[in-house]
C-alpha cells in the first residue's frame, strides 16, 4: 500500500492535529508490513485567501495527479487548499481520498460572518471525500451529518501516552494532600478558542487565595490576543500568581504536569482534547467546557468538571472547591489517572487504520471498475 498525506507545514509543529498525524505516519511506516511508503505532501499555511489559490495551482494538481499512490490521506485542515482541487483531480487519478478529521473549523465559536464563509467551502470539501478517519464519536456524527451516514468512517481516538508519566498512585495522592497553593496548569496555544481569558477572569475573583497558574503554550500565533491576555493579567493584579512559560518541549512539559494539581483549559471547542488525557496520565483532573468530544474523556464530578463555554462563575466555583477540599482533589486525581490507564495507547488505537484503508482502496477499485461493492462496516 502506497500512502500519501497532505498537511499544512510540518508534522513537528506541536498541536493536537499534528501529534495525531505524526503518530499515524509512524504507525503506517513502522508497524504495518503492507505499507510500502508514506509520501508527505506539505502545503504552505498562509492566509485563508492565499490557501484558496492552491485550488487553481497547476503545479499542485500535476504533483498529485502523478503521485504513485494507492490512497491519498488529507488532514481536513487543508480544506481551503483542496475543496475544489479535489474535484479537478477526481477524474485524473484512480486512488481514493480519505480525510483525517480532528475537528471542523465551522464548528468553532467564531463571528457569524466568518462562519458563513467557512462552512460552505468546508462542507463542499467533505462531500468530495471517499472515507474518513476521525478522532471521536462526536466528530463522526458531525461528519456523517454532512457527508451522509453511508460514508465509510473509522473512529480512532488519540492516545495519551506521548509523554510517558512516571507518577504512581501513591505519589499522586501525596501531591494532592500536600500543603501549599493549588497549582493550576493551562496548556495550549494562546489563541481565543483556548479560553485563557475566561480562566483569568475566573481567577480574578480568587485573587490573593492560595493558587498559582502556569501557562504553557505558543504566544506568537495571535500576537494581539497575547497582548490582551497580558494586559488582562496586569489589570487584575495577578502578575505574581500567573506565570507564562511559552512553548516547551516534552521533557519540560512533563515536569509541569508532574508538579501541578489541576489542568484548566476552558476551550470553547475541542474535537477531542488530547491534552486532557495526557494530563490525566499525571493524575491531573481537568476543568473544561462541555463542548465537542470533551465529555468522551471527562466525566463530570469523577475525573474533572465540565462547565458551559465562557461560564466564569462556575469555573471560579470549581477552582475554589479544589482550593478548599484536598480530599476532593485526591479523589478526582486518582480517577483521572485510572481514566488514562484504561484508555487505548496511540499504537492500540491507530493500528486498526491500515486495515481500514485497505478496505477503502479495494472498495474504490471495484467502484472504478463498475463492480458490486459491499459497504465498509466500522
């Protein structure tokens, strides 16, 4: 099986989608003898209008047309570049197009005018694909609502074992009961969707109480938003209680997971939320928003808390509870770690995908030859 994968930029970029794609490529290249090669096709991620021009690129069309492939995977985030080019390519190649969908851009909270621009193009793109690899049941439902329930679709949830936690349950219990401030951790790019402004607003109501927030994530993606966040912290007088660390490598990130008590990322939308699961490996209960597929990981009151998007009061309430009640923190932490240990690893989850791709390829070849084809059951 010869596989192509279209992405924006590099697989080395730290984001949930890139982490997923990177693990999938490793599985395809190193763990399945039927995969001959994986060809990465990287497109430049520039402005949205510039990405749209890729659809009329003769160079890109020819590159894909002459690719020696059995199947072409596409990270769904590249839809601005391929929504029309796929239709042009369809009659020039014999291989199927399979989308890897982490979450839909049109599902994010954003201005109506922007969503009205994104949604038609994204839906047009999705309807032009032959099959889907998705990260959650929530994403599967969203896809099949658009592309139809007959569309072949496999759910392969992300693993949480990228960082390999080294904490025992005993150490997690001791950390929960230890005296001192409640250590909160935010991990994510400093962009509006991740909800850092909501978290700071909630913590402002607890100014002077026994807590400290560490913010880990890239601050250069949206410089204006980062400026607003820094100004918000200053106006709230929280500079001594909130520390910014920028983007960190896996080793340093693991240290912050190990020393923290709670993961607080009130994102307004997540197709899955790998970071919540990674935090649970270190015994960190998560306080997050009840959106997307987050409830497939977080069980309210058992391994964390779920709040409505933007609900500052409830976020303040749950943080205050954890400051006051270390027994509650301990119970949540233990259950969080158990959630992680019972969740499939990256290898266990993604190793089913090569077999799925083989079925998609065989089914597509029969359709190309006008032969009867059985629906792919997954």
